[in-house]
């Protein structure tokens, strides 16, 4: 696997976990950098420009949720996988609500973690949005347009800040208009996972966040619609 150009930032205060993650990620060809508290993790996220962040929730100085929220407020859309030792559904959903792309619960299998890192890392470098990028964007429906070269989405000509996962979900549904996909379908097609139990809740949260960004009235969406009991589809 040729991952040497990709850097993973590990933000975790348990040194033995950091060592195991570093060893396995480097063995897969990733570069790694490490931080042992939230404040240093935030600083390294800004300075090292990683391709993905593995972010523990329970950290000294600043917890993982606050690190993730701060990055998203700064319009840094680097993929973030939250690491949590707690099983509570509310923790997982809260992480996604504040902009994390994914979560994994300790203790995790290294094989699963490596698979999720690979699934979440950007395949294409984000290009900076520009007026020419807006001009090159292809209309998909209504006032929505997507530039697949720059991975930028526009609404009425104005760029929208999406996480990588939100962008991938939107482009997948928009490229199959009016076709209904179940949550399990979307986990397999967009998240690149097989069925993983209650993780399908991830799809609901991501859809809700996406609607808040692209819909004029998220409570009454016109683009991403729900077919009750079946799944979601992009309406044209």
C-alpha cells in the first residue's frame, strides 16, 4: 500500500496506545505525528496539516470534542476519527454532530481501525475554492452545484463548507438521482464498511448535518429526502 504521502495525527494520552497505533500505521505506509494532550493536538493539527486525525475524547488540557469543534469552526475539514472508551450512543452522536467524520470504540481491533483510516482519508487533495472553481461547478439540482475537481459544493454560487464525508454522501446520492439507498447500503457504498451494527446511526447524523448546510429549510428538505422504512434519496 502506497500511503507514504499521507500523514495521520494521533492525539491520545495513553502512551502504549500511541505506540501501538504508530507502529501499525507506519507498517501500512503512513507517516505519523503524535500529541499527548488536546492543546498540543490542536496545535499540531494546525501546523502539521495531517491527512487524518485519530482523536481521543478523554484528554488532558482540552478534550477531543473541543479540539474537533475548534477545527471545524476554523473551517479545517480534515477527516477526524473520534476514539472513545465509552459505549454511550450519545457520545458517538455528539462527536458526529460537532463535525467528526467517524468514531471507533475502544477496545478496537487494529484491522478495523486501519480499514477505517483508509476509508476516511481523502483520495484527492482539496483544491482551494476560487471563482473559476465556482464557474466550473456542474449544476445538480435547483441552486446546488458541485465541482468534482476541487471537491467544492456551491449553493447559489456561494461555497459551502462540508466535511469530506458529507461531500462524499452528497455526491454519491446526487449521482444516482431518485434512487433510494438504505442506511446499510450507504455504509457500504459511501463509508466503505460492511454492516457494523448500530453504526448505521452515523448515516442519520450525517444526513441531518448535510441538510442543515444545503437546504433552505432543513425540516422540509427538497434535495435529500427520506423514504420511510427504506432509506434516503436525492430528489430531482
